[in-house]
C-alpha cells in the first residue's frame, strides 16, 4: 500500500501509481495550467441561491472531486460550466478565454464534455447510436439534408461511427454495441454515458454522480475505466460524487460545497478532516 488506503481490491490495477498521491502532486505541480476557471458564479432559483459566489479552478491533469450534501449546488455549478445555465453573476473561463456566453455545443467543441446525474441517454436507441448523438455538434446538416441523405451527412455519419467505434474499444463495450441502452444494467449505461463524452475527444470531462445507483462491482469497473482513460489519454476529470470512498481514493483534490458555497478545498486527506466539512455532512 502506498500512502493511502485502498478501497477496491483490484489486483491488476493498470495504473496503481495514481494511488500514490504524493507523487501525483509532484507531477502535477510541474503542469499548473488552469483549464477551467469560474469567477464569483451566482445562480438563483426564486429566492434560493443555488450557487453563491463560487470561484474554482480545474487544473490540467487532475482528477478533481466536487462533494457536498444534497442541494449544495454541485449540479447547478456543472450546468453553468457546461453552458446549460447562465449565471446571474460571474464568469466562466476555459484556458483563459471567457466562455460565459457560449452555448453548450460550442463548449463541447472546445474540449469540455460531461455526463449527467439523471441519464440523458436515449433509452430506445442502441449504444453506438447514443454515442453518435454526442457528435452532433460537429454535424453540418439540417433536417432537409438529413432527409435527402446528402454526401455531407453521409460523411459525418462515417466519421461519427468511426469515432464511436474507437471509444467502444476504449471502454470495452463491444458486446453491447447494438444493444438497446434501456435494456442494459446501470453500470453499463454509465459507461455508455462516459463513452459518449469521450467520443467528443475532450480535454476535461465533468461527471455528475457517476457512481449513483451502482453496485460495488459496477463502481469498481467504472473507476477502473476512468483511471485508465485518465492515465492513458491524459484527460482531466471532475467528479461530482457522493461516494466519499471513491472520491478520497481517486481524486487528487477536493472542493466541498454546502448551501451554494465552497466551504473547503484541498487534498482529500485534509478535506475530510476539516471540521466545516464534517459539520456539513453531519448537519449539526
Ligand atoms: N432547475 C431548478 N429549478 C429550481 N430550483 C433548482 C433547480 N436546480 C436546482 N435547484 C435548487 O438549487 C439548489 C441546488 O441544487 P443542485 O441540484 O445544484 O444541488 P446538488 O448539490 O447537485 O444536489 P444533489 O447532491 O442532490 O444532486 C437546491 O436547493 C435545488 O432545489
Ligand atoms: Mg446534483
């Protein structure tokens, strides 16, 4: 064991150096580029401040965990970063560029992908079709060109299918390729959601509660997939997650939210002992 307890009993963990947080910190200290930065984000629903003056940074090459009790504002913050919500105040930057006004599909094209807390997969479509849906930001067609099956549409379709096949390989989804997504177990559906995001060839992937509703075995599979992609593709991950064991094990850094605010930030070992965090979780 190297400097941290290990949750998953996976003998052949391909990338077990990730567990050595000390080494990882040293490695990341040499690559401090900030990929995503939010500045003073405010989101209100009625009188409720769902996100209240939140400024965070996501650094290239990290697995950042965002944790916090229900209703803390985690999903709302993700929605602001991915462009689904417009903040009342505040800015979002991607590699220094102000993207606060960009629509979601433009952010996808820049390299920001996400998965969803409540599945946005098309349950009646098969795996490969669902992955291809994520590639629509690159499609040039309109309803007429689609109906006429123009050469441009055919070209996009070929390109998208090839990309989809690539992530099917990456995430070991071969056997499910033509399965209807609604018929698949939750663990596989989460992998399809991740595959859809990865097909977009992102630099950073935001995952909203990827472990929710999964069995321990399914969690192990998904964690393994995330770590493998992280290590082999150099993709940065941000996990919004309630499973504290998972986040403390795989994240390099945690941001803790409560009542819309960031109440703590730092290495997992420090954060989980922070009295403010303990209080937020115990509700006392
Ligand atoms: N579309 C919406 N309309 C109205 N209120 C909303 C909306 N989305 C979020 N809220 C409210 O904003 C607050 C933050 O919600 P949010 O979903 O961002 O929290 P969360 O940290 O993701 O919670 P959970 O862990 O349960 O997913 C909550 O009080 C929630 O009820
Ligand atoms: Mg949420």
